[in-house]
C-alpha cells in the first residue's frame, strides 16, 4: 500500500509539473526557461518509471503520457 501511495504522490507531482510545462509552451516561454526539467523526455521517463512500480496507476500514467505527446506536438509545430 505504501508504494501505491508514494507512486500516486509522484504522479500528482508530475501532473503539476506538466501543467507548468504546458503553460510555458503556450506562452512561448520555453526557450527562456529551458532546462532538463522542461524536457518532455524527462517527464516521460519519470511517468514510465513510476507506472512500472505501481501498475494500478497505468490509467493516470497513460493520460500523462498523452498530455506530454500533445505538448511535444505543439513544440514541433511552433518550430516550423
């Protein structure tokens, strides 16, 4: 049970950070604030690691991964 609670807290933290990342992308601020933690790959890896340790959280993890994919699509589109 403890592992599930810890994993759920981790996914909640990741969700908060992805929301912040989305805000930076939407406002064109990603370039000024670019660091390792503004990389969608960084957050994708954390989601996958967390989901492996708590399979019952797969639905939440899948939602976060789809959200990160959408952010990547916006970033790619803005680079064109």
